[in-house]
């Protein structure tokens, strides 16, 4: 997989440091309440695991699977709910964990859904924020890195469902896209 990468944007070390910093921020935020932390599948799996092991505070975890890119380069514009959470979020403080916020559509869909179900509060922690991609308004409360306007893969982020298990985040060589 390394051969397909043009350049590394965030190394394993960069990511580990971001997880430590954000974990501490979550400890402070939730020191006197127990949030339901919801990982957004599939992209958030590694970030969820590393982030939360750096947050020494009480929490519950659940997962929701939504998809809008269908593995490709561009958002379809339509968010599909694939697998729902089983936690009742009514009256609960929710923290959404994302790998990346790009157009903002996924986040807006999820925040609207959770508030409609009666969540008391919905906060967002994302490893990557790409503000230049924004189509709908979507703000994150905890951000690892602000990324340039490039298609990134690794550490959960895919191209055609591959490269998620790359242990760092990078940009693919242009020929990878043109060959497919
Ligand atoms: C990607 C990414 C975010 C979302 C961000 O997920 O993991 O969840 O898109 O894009 P947006 O801000 O433009 O909505 P995707 O739909 O590709 O599913 P995946 O996590 O399973 O790869
Ligand atoms: Mn995703
Ligand atoms: Mg994807």
C-alpha cells in the first residue's frame, strides 16, 4: 500500500499526539457527566479506538453506519443510514466521533437525527476537518487537524473501501484514480 501513497499528511506519531490531546479535552468536557459516544462507521473505527483509550472518564459507546461516498471520490449528496445505534439517546449527551468532516452532509444528517430523537446535546469530535469542502454548515467541537483540499486515505479513510488499514494518513498517487 505504501507504494500507492504520494505523500504522508499525518504520520502515526502525529495521529497519536492528536489522540492524546483530544482525549484530555474529552476528559475535561465530560468530567461530571456520562456521554454516549457514537462512532460513525466505517471511517471512524481506528480513531474511535485510539481516542477513547486516551480519555480517562466514564462513557458509553455505540456505533452507527452511514454512507454517502459509496467508496468513491465524491459525496453522492445523499446520506444513507445503513445500521442504526441501539442506545436510546433521549435526554442523553451525545458525542459523535468522525474521521473527517468534508461537505458536512453526514454530520448534519446525524445531528438532526439525534436531536429529533431527543438527545439533550450533540457534540462532535473529528480527527480531520476539511472546511474548504463544506456544502452545509457543520461545526465540530473537537478537531484533530484541519486538512487541505485533497482526497486523503488511511487510518480509517478509504478509496473504494481500501487503504483504511494504512496506519497513517496520506494522499494517493494520481495514477491510482486514473487506473480504476
Ligand atoms: C466519509 C467519512 C465521513 C463522511 C464525511 O464516510 O468517513 O463519515 O464521509 O463526508 P461529508 O462531510 O461530505 O458527509 P463515507 O460515507 O465514505 O463512509 P465510510 O466512513 O464507510 O467510508
Ligand atoms: Mn464515514
Ligand atoms: Mg468512505
